[in-house]
């Protein structure tokens, strides 16, 4: 995943721009969940998860944890 694209989106438009980009690239459902899990695993992003039946079914980027 091109994490740099998300950092650039954050720097130019904030968290809203990151969420817009993630949704534009990955849509919804399993692809979005996989992308957000990958972003979270980098340690650069805090994701807020919504769970159904004990597993995430939606999420949103809430915070960039890298250096500005």
C-alpha cells in the first residue's frame, strides 16, 4: 500500500482527506477493512473500528501518529 499517498493526503487536507482517499481507493466492505488494518499496523494511523458479530465491519482513520 502506498502509505505516502495517505501521508500526502493528510498534509494537504487533514484526516477527512485521508478517509476520502481510503474510501475512493478501497470502497467499502472487506477491501476497506483490509486497507485500514494495514494502515493501523504501520503504527502511523489510529483507526476507530465499528464491530459487528465480534469483528470489524467498518472503520475510519482518526489520527495521524507520525511526525508532521
